[in-house]
């Protein structure tokens, strides 16, 4: 099964491509063309920072 390739940006800088795999139950279609990381959450003792994604 092949997924859909979308571009990933950090702000305006292109980071590369990622392949989205549909796992069922959710809905995503042709409208997702890119994912933009707007900011990172602050690190804590128990987990590293997480990216906040804006499709």
C-alpha cells in the first residue's frame, strides 16, 4: 500500500517530503498538499520537544 507524498516545511524552509499512510477511521484527501511546522513545544524532563504541525 502506498501513501501520499506531501512537503514538510519549518516556517518557509523546505525540510523534505513525508509519506502519509491512511490507517482507516480518519478522513484526509487531496486537500493536504503540505505540512508546516509553526513552533516546537518546550522540552520537559520526561519528553523531548514536539513539533506543532499545521496542515
